[in-house]
C-alpha cells in the first residue's frame, strides 16, 4: 500500500467537507508553507491547497504562519534599514499607478521606502515595476542592489520573483488556476526589511480587516491598509476611502472623505508617460493629482506613528509637499 504523502494532512484539514474542514493553525500553516517553499509538495497538492484556502478565504492565523515560513528562509543581510514598506501586487487597469508619485515624493523628502511587487499575472494591467524606467530607476535584482538604491535614492523596488522566487512562481499560476491565490495576500504582508510602517492595498472589502489583523499578529506597530483603486494602495480622490489601521499595535478603522464630490472622467487610453509629465508640471490631471495628494496624506499620517489631527490638515500637509517637489528630479 502506498504511504500517505507528508503534505496530505494539510489538504485534508482544509477539504474535509463543510463540517469536518477547518482553517490551519499558525503552526500548521508555517509547516505547510515551509514544505511548499522547500519544494516538498506535488503540483496536484499545491493546486488543491491554494484553491481550498481561496474558497474559504485566508485566516489571519494562516497568513501569520505562512509569513513566518517565508521570513525564516529570507536571506536578508543586516544593516538595510527603511522607514516604509509599500507592497504593490495588483497592478492598475482603469487608472495609472499615481501612488508611485507619492512614494517617490516621500523618498525625495527623506523617507526610506522599500517597495516590492509582482507583474504580468493579469493581462491588461500596468505594473509598478514596468513604470520605473520612466523615472530612470531600475528594479533591484538582489539585496545588495536594494541597499545601494536605498542609500542613493531613498527608494528601492524588488520583484517577488527575485525576493522569493517560489512565491513568484505561485503568483504566476493565476491564469492557470483562474483565480488569485492566498499568495497574493501573503506577499503584501511580508515586510521583509522589518520597516516600522507598512502600507498595502486591497480590492475586496473582506480582505482589509484580514490584512489588518494579520499585521497585528505579525507584530507590526503601524500599518495602513487601503481599499484602493484596482487593489493597490492608492486612494480614490472622487470616492470616500475606507482605511484600516494598526496604530501602536491597536486596530482602527476610518473613512476619509473624497476630495472631489463628483466622479472624474476616466481616460479611454492610459499613457504611462503622464506620470512623469504630471511630476514635471507639464500637464494638469485632476484625478492624478488628487490621487497623489490623498494617498500621500494617508501615508503621512501612518509615518507620524500615531499623531492625531483632522483629515484636512493631513491633506494640506500633503498638498504642500507636492508643491515643493523637485520637478527636475526625473
């Protein structure tokens, strides 16, 4: 008789029917993800595992266990210190990734930003990594390049394909499985450089509190999850923004009001060069500028580590910083 595969019990826990199945504990999730990362599971098992979790939705304890397994295998050199971890995994479809301008502005003003993400998993989307060359930037291929970019530009981007190749492979399964998997959620919450502040985005409403609770379980003191445009960490200036915070380890939820009362017209064709043109002041773009300023306002509050003042004051501060940008930097 064939002996049961060591990974089979994890699939069974998840798939034993409505009454018999349950979520994994954090310890079980850590062992399971460790086996996946170490190439100790069969393709059939991996597909079943990912989709069973997708059907029931990830539990924060599972995500915490997954993250532990990844972090235990990350060979991050000591001495790379950043202020802000910014995940970018969704890509943009209907709007340009204006949030990138907010991140670059923060870096220009002295905040050390580490951004990580993926690209190519969903056709028809614009991914952050592909926008970097517009600004004369390159994605880091290894941690040494991350350190160099942070030192020179206060900004570095690294693809999950280079950071954790196995996770990149699983993200690339989306067109094969037909659905996003828990890995898309996991990658957003990794914070590999242990930044004190983290910002990420979600599209589906139930995922925001899931991210928030997972960040708390992972010991993150300050995080912001934005139910943003296209699933990226970008506020919509013509729509109220639902924000989920971890502040000093405590959970908070807020709704920030829109900057524009009416919906703004969306372009039929997106030109990524408009990102650079707006930065340089060569064009006006009501939605783009509003997205930059409103997103920047939320992140400024995050970086303040608990400072409380009216939303309008954060927006004013963000607007002032935007006006002070070095338009010739790129």
